[in-house]
């Protein structure tokens, strides 16, 4: 009967083994003389075997020690019950000579499923033009689009996370005069929500909040951030005569939550940033960044999204900067996915004018 019910019930977005939650296994070794902590990630159990129609190509575990924020990632393993056996050594600094050096410290474990890349990059999915070019012996011109960094973050899905408080009482196995060890530990991985937090039943602990902010790199738990955010840098260079001043505007990072990225993926096109400078209502300068795939986090090259505008000291206050996140779907018109407007009333503008020649950087939410 239970098998029949499971067959008839709709499948979850990420399929797991029945009602059992994913788990991570690890061991800790601490040397009180050197202050070194060795974390050995043993493996994981019951990780999701699919995300809709997409099968993960592998799994990895990220380990972070707080409050140092030191982190490392295991190797990628294909099996949904992966064995990692990866070790990493952290330096634990004591708060005082006689105090408990582990007090207030904890470790977070975050599991990721690595999905396959774009379908047209997989074997057997060449489009008609690719097949013709291959048959003719020619080479299709390579795209200038860039992939996001860190194992292509847009292909990652967070399985879950768990934190483990470091306490001396848990190190029950003595390996030497100054070396103690924990037994093998298994903990359930709790799901992390990367979007707007509307679920009143979810009450995160301080470690979970820190984990979310640092691991998922989301800016705020805010509805205002539903379209994502960009990291903007502005600088103002003065000229001797005051009639050839220079304002530089650049975007170095783009971030959004998983739900927003999935909305971008459904559009089926590439994304790019457009930066325009207006004097009154006239466009005086504009640039477009290189195109890129939908992602939750992208680091742009310095020259990819930078606008330079020459102004004089009198017309500077009339300048307006418009930054847009755009999409070019395969069919149809260009789509605006979010925008930012910067003028003399904006905080970043005021700070830029107060400190000429000094770059001012600010993370700004897209509207």
C-alpha cells in the first residue's frame, strides 16, 4: 500500500529516498597543544537523485568554521550516497590562555548537488547548425559569453545545511597526550530557503543566519531583493580647469536568489548589463557588458561593465546613471529584468562627490 501511495503521489521537486532526510557524516580531531582542528568529511546519505527532469552529475560538501569563516570544498562524487574521506585542518585560536578555546565556535556543513550544464553542451544535443558545420568539417565560431565561477554556480543546487557546535565534551576519544577525537558523527541536513522568507514556521538560529548569509551570498531577507542585486563602484576625478572631470561607473558582481535565477532560465536567453548616462533626458554615453548565462552569483571582469563619462563641474549635478539587467530571449523583444537609477540624491553619489578620486562601492538592489 505504501508503495502504491508513493507511486500515485506527485513527485517532489528534488527526489530523495522516501521520507528520510539527507545526512552528512564527519569526524573531528583536535590538538590542544598546536590549536589545530582536523575535520574529516566521511560522506553523505540519501541525497536528492533528481531535480525535476535533471539528474545531478555529482555532489560536494562545503565546510566552514565560524567565526573565522575559513572554508573548503570536498571533491565532487557522483553517487547520491557519496564517500568523500576528505580532510582539512583549521587553526583554532584561543580566546584566552585559560579559557575554553572552542567556546563560541561552530562548523557548518553544506551539501550541493552539481547539475549538468546547458543542454546544448551535453553530448547528443547539438543543434542543426552544429551538425551541419561538423559534417562540412568547419568550426562554429566560439561564443564570447562567459561562464560563472566556482563550478558554475548556476548549476549548483543547495541540498541542505547543518551546524555543529564545537565543545570539548564531545571529544571523547584520546589519541595522545594533547590529541582528542570525536566518534563518527552523522547529522541531518536541513533545507535552506534562498528566497523571501514568508514561512512563519521557520525560525533560524544565529548559526543558521550566519550560514545563509555567508554560504549562499544573499544580501538580505528582503522582498526588495527579489530581482537580485549588483555591486556598483563609482569614482569622480577632478580636472585642473574643472571642465573635463571624469565619472566612472562599474558593476563588478551580480547576485540573486535561486527562485529568481530559475525565472531567468525559463526565458531561454542570455543576460547582460546595460549602463547608460543621461544629461537631463538625453543619452550621452552607454555600454553593454558581455552576455552571460543565468546564475545566482557572477563576478564580472573589470572592463566588462564600466562606463566613463566626461562632465564639467556645473553639469555634473544634472547627470543620471541607469543600470539595467537585460535578457535577449531566442524569440521576441529584449526584456528588462531589473534596473537601478543613480543621481545626485543617491547615497553612493553623495559619498562619491564628498571624496573625489576615491572609489565608492555599494551593493544596490534591482528594482
